[in-house]
C-alpha cells in the first residue's frame, strides 16, 4: 500500500509538471513569455524536483533506520562485527 501511495504522489507531480509545461508553451506561442524564460523556468523546476527527490530519499532512509533501531533489528555492521568477534 505504501508503494502505491508513493507512486500516486509521483504521478500527481508528473501530471502537474506536464500541465505547467503545456500552459507555458501556450503563453510562449501567444508571445506573452519568451522561449528563454520558459526554458529557464522548466530547468529550475527540474532542478528543484531532483533536489526534493534527494531530500525525500534521505528522509525516508532516516525514518527506516529509526524504525529498525526501535525494533532492535541487527544491521549489516552488527552482523559483520559478530562474525569477526566469533573468529
């Protein structure tokens, strides 16, 4: 279920991005904005999207680590340490 929520969220963002791009192209065709301004705006949106995606991933990883810590699940490092100690 969580996966579906995430995909839906990304789908909504993509749909909004497409709609914004369409509207900008209409304004460009009508001569209300310059092509360079459209390209610049779309580039800044893309950069912001990449930045937000990275923030999301970082926060998600942090949240998962906190949950695993609370549950007392052993990490790879814990298991490797046990293996080394056993030798």
